[in-house]
C-alpha cells in the first residue's frame, strides 16, 4: 500500500499530457549545457591547432589534411556537446504519466531537439554579436575604403617592400587599392592588363624599382595572391560543410542523448543501439516499469 500511495502521489505531481507541450526548464538547461560544453571543446581545439580557419599567417601553409581534420573535430565536438545537452534535457524532464508508454521516448527526443535548436540560436546570436563588435571596432579605426583585404596582406607587403620609403607618404590608401585589384586575381578573367600596368606604376613610384623588376614583382604577387585566395576559399567551404554536418548530426545526438537521459531517469537500461552490452529484447524496450523520480 505504501508503494501504491507513493506512485499515486507522483502521478498527482506530474504535469498533464497535452500532446506537443514542452517543459521549458529542461530545454533551457540542456541548451545551456550544450553551449558550455561546445565552448570548452572549441577553445581546446583552437588551442591545439584544430581550428577550421584562422587569421594567423601560419594557417596559409596548412595542408588540406589539417583542414579536413579540423572539420572532423568540429563534427565530433558537436556530437559530444549536443548529446550532453540532450541527455540533460531528457534526464531533467518530468514524465507526463506513471504508466510509461512508447510515447515517452519520443517526448524525450522532442525535448532534446528543442534544446538543440535553442543552443544553435544562442550560439549563432553570440557569434553574430562578436562579429559585429569586431567589425565596428575595425570601422572605427579605419574606414572601409582604406582597409586592405587581410587574406592577402603578406602579398601586399611584398608588393610595396622597399629599402627606402618616400617621406610623408601614407601607404594605407595605396595598399587598400592594390588589395582590391589583387582580389580579382582569383576571378575567371583574372587581373586585366590595365590593372596590371597600374600596379607596376604603383610599385615603381613607391619602391623605386626599375621597370623589369617591377613587372617581375607584380607577376609574382599576382600568382601568390591567387593561391592565397584559393586556399582561403577552400577553408571557407570546409568550414561551411563541416558546420552544416555538425548541426545536422548534433540534432540526432541531442535526440539520442535525451532518450538515454530519459531511460536513466526511469531506471531502465539503454537500448541495444545505444549500449551493445544491453540484452533487452525488442518488445521489452517499450515496456518500462514505473520508477520513482530521483
């Protein structure tokens, strides 16, 4: 009688089943856990050199294998972080009924996916705010028209390198203009003959090189700029593909984590696909015995 009384008391405390109703406390908590774990793993990956992209000059010499490895790490950290967030959401969710049915795992999964969606929104918001802050500071220090493309800054340095520089001459506008011209080196048509001739004139006037040396430097810088832009474009593609894959698999991990958390909450073993050591047969997977909430 005592056990029956306790179960009736638990049943009275459980929320009523209303279909697609979500309990937002475990959803928000799971999203916060996912964001926290993801931040830790991303910071650790960037520390050991597994960032998909970087502003460091050494990144320009990174191999394609390192870019792929960094993308794989991004996917793995998404699986871990969203799985932890989903598990936390499923573990904290209060079941709607005492007699647990096959709908319980679906509801746990819905809470895991909801925590995944909220974590993605929080992460995107934080990333947007950080980008806006950096952009605002850059615009305050230098107008957009005088800002050179950072992806080819070493090439621009090489273009205007000279032993002696003319006094009282600000090279910033010239570097920005040359950078905009060099950005066309990766296009289908490449740099036009007029732009190439203009770069030669800039190099001659700024560095004092003779015509043949100036032409050789401009051609070398154009080739190097094309390679640098191609490398940056490849890194961007890997980043976008890895991010999309990580988000997609993160939703699956959040669903599976929420189901696992719900099973631990209800005091039953994990399913076979979650834990190979589990020997529960297929029909008994849906026959949960009511367990007291810890």
